[in-house]
C-alpha cells in the first residue's frame, strides 16, 4: 500500500460509528494540527515521519486498526518533538512514569493528581 493510499485510509469514515474509537486518538491528531498551525513543527516533517512510521507498522490490510494508527501518530509526534528538542524523549518517558505512578497510587474513584 502506498503512502497516499495509507493517508486516504487513515481518514476513513465508519457507517454510524465515530471516526475515533477513543478520545485520546482524536486528541493526538488535534495536538499535531495545532503544532503545525502554530509553526512549532513542519507539515512536511510530520508527513514524512508519519509515513515512515505507518510503513513500519502496517504490513498488510489485516493490520489496519485504530490501535495501529494511534500508535503510529503518537510515535511520529514523539519522534518529532524529540528531534526538535521541544520535548525530549527522556522527559516524555519520565512524565509518563509519573502519571503511571500517580494512577497506581490513587484510590479507586478518586481523581488522579500528579505530585509536583
């Protein structure tokens, strides 16, 4: 499948179903749109990085799932943020671990809060 074909499939619509299966899928795409619109990242860099990530992940149409696309979008964004030093990978990893620790140590039914 070529990159243009993959891009068209990424925008596919579902009969009566939401385009995104999870809220955070849409949030990653919205964040990328904002970063491009604000000139924080280049659209061409995004396109190339996402295309390479999709090429790496999607080897046949049976792997055409929301999880594959979400993983590719998130990975591409993290790569660009690290390369541009906007958010270094080590900082993203540390923050992810902070969130993991926070939710593992939060009693059921209570809001998760990060310690400063």
